[in-house]
C-alpha cells in the first residue's frame, strides 16, 4: 500500500502541474493576447523592438561590438583624410572622376 507521505507528494505534484496548466491556459485566446500586447507596450522596449537609428546606437554601445566600432571609426577617419587630400589635379587624372564627374569631359554626365 502507499504511505501518507507518498500520497502527499503525489498530490503536491498534481497540484503544481494543474497550476502550471492553468497558467498556460490563461495565456491563450484573444483577451490574453490583448493583455500581453498591452503589457509589452507599457514595458521599456528591448533590443528586439528597436529599429533604425535607436538599434544602431544600441549596437554601437554593446560591449561585443567595440572592436568593430574602433575599426569602423579608424576607417572612417582615414577615408575622410584621404578625401580631403584629393586635389583637382588628382581628380583630372582619375579615369572614374573624369568620366562621371568632371564637367570638362565631353559626353560626361
């Protein structure tokens, strides 16, 4: 036969399972989805809800992206420096620049 302690343990197990099932059942249906969406709208946005510039700023501040951002910043500074050193003589000697941007070239855009 089963002892009182085992019966109490079995009853506790089934009470916990029933509470968990009721919790799951309460998350189903249209009313539960509306309540969930309202709770989610009231909470501060997580990174999964961010879009555009807020997401980019979040990713810039993320610790794992710091080496990438340092490299990106160095590349941007070098590109800006090279662009400021690009003289008119260099532009005229550049096949791309003379074909698409130079106003003197015949048939240019």
